C-alpha cells in the first residue's frame, strides 16, 4: 500500500516520489499497461468498481495525513517457498509475488518495529500511529500476501497447515528479502495470530512480540463455547455455520453488491469509527480518506488471503489450532495489548501466560475497542512504548505504567 506526503525537504522525499511512481510500473513491468487497459472501462461501468491499483491510489490519499517521510516498495518474494514443490500454494503461475511494504524515516539506531494488519484490513489502518511510533522506532508496515496492495494469488490451500504456511512462509521470504533480524514484531487480530505462529517457527529473528487484540487463543472445545452449540442447533445457526464452512466471506457480500458496495462499506465504517466509536472519533478528513474508499477497495479487490478464514477458524472465530496449545513452546518475550471494549477477550492471553516460560505482560487500554490503535491512539502509543521500554530507554527499564493503562 503506498505513498507519501511531499512536505519534507530531505532527499528521501524525492526518492519517495520516484518510488511511488515506479511502484505502479517498475515493481511489475506490466502493471501500467494493465492499468491503461482497465482505464478504458471507467469504474462506474464495472460491477465491482475496484482493483489493486485502486487500493494503491486510495492508500496514497490516506497517507497524505502522515507527516513522516517514507519509502514504498514492492518486495519480491518469488513464486513460492524455496525447496517447495508448490507455488503460493499450488498456483499455476510461476510469476513472482510481491509484498507491499512501507518504511518510515527514523533516527539512526532506532529499533525496528514491523507491523502486521489483521483480517480484512491492510497497513493503512495504522495511519494514526505511524508518526508517533516513528519517533522511537524504525517502522516497517506490510500488507500480508493476498491483501491490500500486495500480490493476490489464487488461494488454493486445502487445510490449516497449508494456510498457516501461506502467511508464515511468505513473511519469512519477505524478511529475507529485506535482510531483517532482531526486530520487534507487532500483529493485530489475525495478524497477531500470524505473528505469534511466525515467532514460534522463527524465534531467532524476533526479539519482542506485541499482540494487539490477538485472535486464535481459544478453541471450540472451550467451555464458554456452549452457547455456540446451542446456536448451531437453531435454523439460523445452521445456515450461518454452512456459509462459514463454505468459505462465504464478508468480502463476498461486498462484491456481490457491485456498485452499491462502496456505499454500504462507507456507512458501516463511518458509524464504527464515528458515532459508535469507543474512543476518539475520526476527524472529517480522516473519515473521508479511510472510510470513503480505502476500506472498500481493500475489501472488494480480488479474493485471495481472505479465503483463509474457514481453515484458521471454526464458526464463532475459534481457532482450529489454538495458540494456547503452544504457549509452553513460546521463546520470545511477549506483550499483549487489548482495548477495554475489545470483543476479543484478553482472558485467552491470561491462560497462555500461565504456561509461558518467557516474560509476558498484558496491557489494557481505556476507550478502545478491537481497533484500539484507531480508537485511542495516544494511549495505544503509550502502551507500545511501555512494552518496548528496555529497547528504547534501557536506563528506564523500571519506569512506571503510563496513567490510564492497566495490567491484567
């Protein structure tokens, strides 16, 4: 997802402008010609008025709100994991795939913080956080394979193991291409699940894990899921369960509505981050750029990564391979961050902590829901700074928890 606000005067600014200009063409030689072909069919004449180019353009507009200079890259991760007999996965195409990446200018020797978005989202959802976090970290945010402005290969995974590998292995190829190691890894929601699974497989590269409203800790066998069995027994529950197991995603509804999709998404997201926000509502310009079309294009572009849903979670968002089962194998110090109003319960993190053999803390942020970094960005930044205090202020390792935050 791309681009840049041209208000800075450093040489990196011009580089960013060139980077943006080339990200639509240089990173994929044929993209400009495809764009020209598509331009002959105006969006208004298409049933689904979107494309990956629309995602990129919408993010460029959204990132006009960001003051910190940044560089956008389409990082080549090849056509499949090295040594694998499959492509990403069983794709018929041997063409290389790309991870859309944005790196923010930072102070020399700042610790690296890699940010991974959640399900149905993309890196632009962190737009309220980049400036503040870049004051202490070298921020790198990505669109996971199959989402946002990254490549969207056909999703042909057949089980949970292949689906996890889709995200873990593509992230590892991205890490190799960027030559990164010893970084802090932050993941939100489903991105937290991916980040945790990655850290379990490659702990040598991650020095601290920050899981924000992370999904994937509880399983359907949890005693609290009794309500689900009862609901499934109803005709409504049976229909919804069938749709889930058929991999009928929310994005398919958006696409099915065709030209009415943007309006539906705009109304929902405007309400969620406006009238029904649990914290600081979006300013008019923020709302226009985020909910106006960025969220729609992220959701409505070609189906790819979204199809992981039924393989990772059973109906009710219970993990098929819960992180709780791997808690004793954790090798990376971890901080959990949850908004007070997050529908994703922090109790799963509490249970996991009992089995962990590494430092672990759980921070709760007031006036924040599942998108706590949008709802209450100031408190969220304080939570991240506190979680990483030993990396950004080694002499203040014992500093007190910022006012308003609580430890669970």
